C-alpha cells in the first residue's frame, strides 16, 4: 500500500474493521496522522458492536472477518437504520461481489491492493456527501476554508491553525448556520478512547476565536447558551 502525502480534508470519526494486522495498522496510522478520530477492531462481532453503538461518519469495512463477515455486519447495521457511509475493502473483485455489497447498502467499494491516496479521496467524497458539501471550498462571510489544502483565510489574511483547531473549525463549517452541541463535537472530532479533559471543546473554541475573529468585524463563532456553538448566522 502506498503512503500518502495528501492530507485528508475532514477530521471526522471513522471506524476501521480489518483483520489483516499489517493493513489495519497501516490504515489506522495513516488516518490518525491525517487527523481523523479512528476506532478499530479486527473482529467482525466487535466491529458490529462498534458500528451499532456509536455514530461514525464513515466505516471502512473488510469482508473476510473472523466472528462475522463484513456483508453480515453491513446487513445488520442497515437493518438497524444506521446511516454511516460504508466503504468496503476486499480482495474480491467480481462484478457480482460488488453488486451484492452495494445492494446491501455499501456506499463505495475498493479492491485490494489499493493506493492509500485513493482511499483518502474516496473517504473525502463520502464525507462531503454526508454533509451535502460537493464543493471542497467553503465560504462563510469573509472566512474561507479550502478542504483539500486545509488552508483558512479571513479576508486576505491566511490563518495558521493547529491540526486540532482546524479539525474543529472544519466540523463547524460543514454545519454552518446550525447549532452544534459539545457532545456532537466530542464524538466526531475526538477519538472514542480519548482521555482529554471534559472542557477541551470550550478550550479549543477559545483558541479558534483568538485566531479568526476580528474586532472590527461581526463574530463568526456564536455560543448557544447551554447547548453548544454555531458558525455563521442563525437561520
């Protein structure tokens, strides 16, 4: 599998269910380095538990798994109404295999071996579909984000953000104009196993405000008292 120089554009929450340890470790390492929050398992039954007990933006799912195969996991999570996008990874490349997976509710299909950059591109496309965001550039008043390059500008000024600051801003931008609760941010931006303190979201909101807000311009990040935060104007 090729290493990726391209960083992913959306820091959301992923689940990787893959039983081949070297591939699993490589995927998780690459995704986390790109800034994703990643849960992972090599067991099918545990994969089903993760998928049905938590909310994931994308599930990367192998088909040949111990305990329960990937198609059965897919069937069960769709039966339970889970809407996570599912990207199937498999060595099976017949037309019928692809048709079966797609008919059961998979959103995309990637045949092994594959380039890591291609997996990243497919994950990005699924995330944009999740938030109905086809354009990789987002504009909120004079704040601009390029989701592909991860660059941010306020007016003509480019703003330098840390990976976690960017992750938070991107998540708010994908839901611009909507109230986002602290728990939503926690679940989608930070890992399931995170041991960070309970006020980490508020702390990073403060960091973002200091970097993107301007005294001469209206505030972009609004606090919805007792509920969460909103980027942009309320509808």
